[in-house]
């Protein structure tokens, strides 16, 4: 489903990703762990082509992201084609990024209508169904500022689902939440996992990763140090750097 191959990404002299390989299979949940600054957010952003890569490539369902191949060279796609590709990728940010001037319902309706040209009536019906799914049917008319952080993040998840993405990317979806609100967001993500949504989740919630992830990937220094089933990576890590990291967060 998602293939990341040999991806390098630098910001000026700073090498952030140094040859990352990652395979995400359809219907699976991948938890991405790693210390601060290890390149986790950058990796999610290159999957979405919010950042260009310096080397390597990413494909989703066999389609190159951000580039087209001609001979042995890659050429960046036009903005219009990049935006079209992004409509297949849902992104949930640490700080929600809801549209503050739109109601909850309109936050969820916006992309299907504006980007996918769905009839508004149909988009509203879908949005109502998704808001019910994240437990917010009664908040459709509210504005983001009237909601708790946990509620805002659940709206952001409903919004990401509204485009029917092939893959859903989460960048520390609970890190900005008060501790008592973390559970309600993780419960929504667990429900998605059970229903077979393909997801890549950057998280520091190790217990959650153990419970929902099919694969745990440990990133450090811009490379995948170790990956495998949670039972292997979290309980019997083979690399010293993984052990050192886990001893700090567990
Ligand atoms: P993580 O999410 O694992 O904490 P990031 O991917 O956010 O790590 O960042 C990795 C490194 O890249 C950090 O040193 C960060 O400061 C740097 N970085 C990230 N984005 C940019 C950018 N747009 N410009 C310059 N440096 C960046
Ligand atoms: Mg980050």
C-alpha cells in the first residue's frame, strides 16, 4: 500500500532522513516511535509530499507520490496533480488544525465538497455519519473553540476520514491533550484499527502501540533502526538504541 524506498531528506546541512525504507500493508496499523528530532514528522510529511525528498521515492497503491518517472529520472508533478494525490491521504496533526471560522459539520464537509466536488447534501450525510462514529453527533453546529481538545481532535479524525483516504497519517495525535482526554481519542483510533483502516501513527503512547499496531517502527537519527511486531520491538528489542529509548518512555 505505502512504500517508502531509500528516502533521504535534508534541511540545508541537516540530514534528517538518511535512507528510510518502510512498507505499510493495506489494513495494517504502523506505529512510528523515536526520540524527538529523529525525523518522524518529516517522514509523515514526505509521504504526503508536504516536503520534497532529496533522494528515493514513495508510492501509494503503486502510484509515485509527488513525482512522475521518465526514463531513470523523477520529475515533480504539477501542483494540481499533487493536490489530487493528497486527497487520498488523510492527515491528523498534533494541534488539530481545524478551521476556526467553520462549524464542526462544515469542517468535515469542506474537503469532500471543495476538493472532491461531492454534492453538498451527500457530503453532509457522510459528515453526520462520521461525527456519530467519533461520538460527536450532537456537536455538528458547534465551533471548534467551543470544544475540548479531545473533541477537536475527534473532529479532525472525522474530517480526515471524510475524503475516504487510502491511508491515514497521525502525527502525535494525543500529545497536545490533557491526560484525561487522551483515552477518548485513542479509543476512536482503536475503532478505526479494528475496521481495517490503513494507518501510520507517530505516538509516544507505548501501551497503545502495543495494543493496536501490527508493526512498530523505531526511527533514530533518520534511519529505521528496528521494526517488527510489537511483541518483538517493544518487549525484546535487538538494538541498544531501541532499548535505551524504551527505557526512557516506558
Ligand atoms: P520528530 O518529529 O521526530 O521530532 P522532525 O521530523 O520534526 O522530528 O525533525 C527532525 C529534525 O529536522 C529536527 O532537527 C528539526 O529541527 C528539523 N526540521 C524539521 N523540519 C524542518 C524545516 N522545515 N526546516 C529546517 N529544519 C527542520
Ligand atoms: Mg514530530
